C-alpha cells in the first residue's frame, strides 16, 4: 500500500523533478567542463606543434644562413671581378693554381665560414660543400669543388677537393639546384656509419641569370629530437615531422618508419581529411583512426616553412589520454549529484508521508465503495482539509446509496416493459446527478415515442411491401419481354452485318476488276500512241523519198536533153560522130526509162502516203475511243472505291450497333434479375413487419 500512496508518489515526482534538473545541470556542467578541458588540451598541443615547427624552422634556417652567406659573398665577388679587369694572381690554397686575387679572398672566406658553421654548437651542420660549373670560379680552374665535414675536421683534415666536374655534376642536390635555379632541400638519408638521418640543402649561385655553382649544406635531421614529443601527463604522446608530401622526416615513437608515407597507417577517411586540411597551410587538428587496429588518435598539425616547401610538425595523443581529464571531472560531478539527490529524496519522503498519513482512511473508504459497499466509516474528524474531505465523502456515499436504490427499481420496471414507471421518481438528484433523472425521463419518453412510431411504420412497411412486390413482379415480366425483343433485334442486326460483309467482298472484287481494266486500257492507249508515232515517221520518210524521186526525174530530163544535143552534134560531125551518136541514143533511152520508172514509184508512194493518212485518221479515232474507255473505267473505279468506303463504314456502324444492342440486352437482363430480387426482398420485408408488430405487444407505453 505504501508503495502506491500519495506521499510516495509526491516524493517520487519531487525526486524526478530534482533529478531532471540536476541531470540537466550536471550534463551542461560536464559538457562545458569537458569542452573546456578538451579545448585547453587542443590549445596546449597546438602550441606544442607550433613550437616544434619553430624549432625545426630555426634549425634549418640557422644552417641555411651559412649557405646563403657563401652564396651572397660569391655574388659580390662576381660583381667585383666584372669591374676589375686586370688583377694580381695568387696560388689557390685548394688547387695550388694561380687565381685572381678576389677569388683567392673568396676561397679563404669560404673555408673559414664552412669551418665555423660545422664546429659551431648553434648549428646542426655536418657538412658544407661548394661546387662550381666549369671555369665558373676562376678562368684558370676547370672544375672547382670542395666539401668539408665534421669527421674531416675532427680528424685533422681541413677539406676534400674535387678533381673533376664529373665527380659532382650528377649529385642530386647539385643537379636539382642547377635545373630549378632555386634552393632545394632533399629528403633525409640514413647514414649507417653515424647512425643518423641527414639531409642536403642546395643553394644555387646565380649571377646574371646564369648558374655559376651550388652551395651544399648537410644538416643532421636526427637532431629534431630536441622538439617536445613526450609529457608524463600523457603517456601516449608522440611527435613527427612530415615532408610536404607527408613522408616521415622524423618519428619520435618509431624511428624505423622514417621516410615512410605517414597516411599509409591511417584509414581512408582520416587520410583524406588530413590531405584536405594541409592545402590551407594553417595549424589544425583532426581525430584519426589507424588502419591496422582501428585505434583513434588526436593529431595536431603546424606548418613548417622550409624554403619553398611546407613541412608539418605533428603531435599525437590517443583518445584515452585526450578524454581522461574530462572523464575524471564527469565522475566527480556525478558522484556529488548522486549523493545530494539520495539525501533530498529521503528527507522529502519522510516529511510528505507524515503529512498525508490521514488520507489513507479516505482511501480505504474509497476501496469499499469500489467494491459496492456504501456503508463506510472514516475515523477522522479534524478541522482541516483532510477532515473536510472525510465529511464530504460520507455525505456522498449516503446520496449515492439513495440514487442507486431508486435507479435500480426504475430500470427493473423498464426492463419488465413498463415505460410509465418514471412518473414515480422521488429521490434527490443534486448537482451532477440531476442528469441521471433527466436521462431516465427522456429515455422512457423517447422509447415510448419511438415504439409508437415503429408500430405505425411497421404497418406502413407491410402495406408498402405488398405494393413493391407487385411492381417488382410486373417490372420483371416487362424486362423479360424487352430481353426477347432485343434478342430478335440482335439476330436481325447480325444478318444485316453478314449481308454487308458479302457486299463488301463483291465491291472489293469489282474494284479490282475496274483497276485491271484501267491498267489494260492505259497500255492500249500507250501502244496506239506508239503506232501513230511510227506511222508519222513512215509518212515523213515517204515524203523524203518523193522529194528524192523528183530530183531523179529532173536529172533524167536533163540527161535526155543532153543526149539530144549530143545526137545533134554527132550528126554535124558526120562519120566521126556516129559512135558518139549511138551512145547518145542509148543515154536518151536510159533517161526515158528512168523517168518512167520514177513516175511509177511516185505513183506508188503517193498511194502509200494516202493510205498512211487514212491509217492515221483511223488510229486517231481509235485513240479517242480508248481515252473515252479509260475515262469511263476511271469513273467506274472511283465509284466502286467510294462504294467500298461507304460499305465498310456501314459495316463498322452495324458492328457498333450490334455491340450497343448487346450491352442493352445485358442491362435488361440485369434489371430483370434485380426486379425478381426486389420482389423477393419485399415479400421478406412484409414478413419481418408482421414479426415486429408481434414484438411491440410486449411493451407498455403511452401512445
């Protein structure tokens, strides 16, 4: 019981409210504290990364300054040499060859600067060399190159000279500096003898835009270990120096990985994120995940400006160390909050239970009422809110008891069929109980009215059902008659459709015959035209022959005239012309025969021309007749084509009419079935109305 008491609920709700507030407060505090701690850690490690970057820059710059000093001195030397045309010569200390005085001084300066740079504790220079293009240092020296190392100096050897240009022209630092004309720093190389990583810096000596030589400085990359890469507070801390393409220049945790690609150990997402951030060349930090074991690290990157490249100083910290401080702070705050919450809930529960204990008597009385027992006893009579609640509860139970008793009697009589019993209600129905009395009165009045209307409606339904049944039967008979008529119409329509189909086939055949006749007439017309053309050609040829014959006839006349003249001349000649006279007579006879033959041929040709003209006239008449036939055939073909289209249209219309009639038939059959079903339902409704009249006799109500 106590677990369900108001005191317990109030205590629990108070505890929930306080807990919610404390959770929100603690959550905000923990979040802010963790954020502040992590921000402080981020800032601290960004500063460490930047400090390491400055250290590396300083280390490289302090070594680079010597190379740049030698380069600048040599440029000044070239300036002086260009002004002084005739100089005294001194033997070179390196090659023992006469060289210009300014070059002699430059050689001395180079050796001193190299010695100072290597032996200085403030630099990380292990080797310095200077190498010139052929005859670039002095006109008397073909190849000038020297280098000085820490090992040489400590062993008492000052320098090592190069005896040939081929000894150094293919060295990486020399070749790269000459090609780019820019200072270059090479990736570190492991020197096994010294157990160190070293890197060359090549600075070209350029005068009048011409590379004269290269100053090379070899620095000890391993000395980067002076950067801050560990802290007792963070056991997982480590540092790296990365090249511009993210190869390891220095690794404090795993030196064996030097020169390996840093992103190879990261997952693709982390590697991509780092590659995107380094493009901005600004300090940043990211959370990364290793590819091998999935372990997460916070990594802080700071740019290192090395010549024209950007190296990166990076410091790492695993997530356990990174979140350790914030987790400890969260545990402390949660512990304090839990203790405070427990104490507050305990005290609130005790106070509330003591104040609300009397309400348990009212609860017990309410339980009795829920079980149907309205004879209750509440042993509490104090003049406070709980005492007033107990008095009110006792009065309520008395009123409920009277109302329930009267309601029980009234509902029992209504159940027995007496709807007039509500006229005898006497109990008091105060306040919200008044609707119970009103509802019982309204229920009886409404039931009386409804039963009266139902009685009247049942009589009307019975009468209407008979009328509906008769109408439905008549409608069914009419629908059957309509179905028979429509069925006959469908049969007639199908017969018409079949006739039209036959007509369509005949029209199609006739149309085909007309088309064939048209084609044959066209061919006849074409043949007649060809014949007319041939006859015309024959006529033209005959006219030409007549012309030729006329010419031959003229020639024969001329020949005859010439023969006559020849005979006359032969006669004049006497005996000497007798032979010629015989020939002239023969020629005259031949001309006569030729003239006669030409006239006979002319007569025949004239008859031929006359016959040809008569044939042409007949052919023209035949051609006109064929054209008339073609026009008639074309008209017939066009008529049958139109007739075919109209017949096909009638066929389509008949099919649509047949389809629509079939749908009407389906509708009529549906109406017939519906009418028969309506008649059956009407008969059943009349029977139900009679049953309803019998049931209404059970009730007693005012009509």
